C-alpha cells in the first residue's frame, strides 16, 4: 500500500507489535507484565483519543473503523487473532520490514 506515509508505517508497526504481545502470537517472547500492559493499552478508551493512545495510534495509521474493531475483538478475546488480521497488518508495513 504505497499510499501510506512513513509515519503511518511506524504507527502500524507499533500496533502490530502490541497485537503480537497482547495475544502472544509468533512467540512474542514478552513477559506476562508486558502482555498485560499491551492489553491495557488496547482497553483504554480515552475521549478524545490522547496522543499515543490505542485509538490515536490506530487513527494515525489510517486503519478503518472495521479494522479497529477486529483488532479490539482479537485482543479482548485473549486468543490468537485471526491470521487474516495479522496478514493485513503485515501487509501495510513495507516489504521486508518484519524480517
């Protein structure tokens, strides 16, 4: 998705890392404390969204309302998110970014 700015890629990378940590996906290798902090970040519902809150980050990354809801559902359920969701987040990052 070449229409995204470098800042949007950065914010998407932050979200991807938080999803991986919160759901312990791909052997995220984070401590239980880090997992709780990641889940808490997604649970915060500040209105209006504060800088670097989950909603602010998601909006800044250009994620649609539907994608935001899917991410929240995946994290809230505590289980692994839908592989399509992880694939989507990986797709909006530049090629090779995760390698």
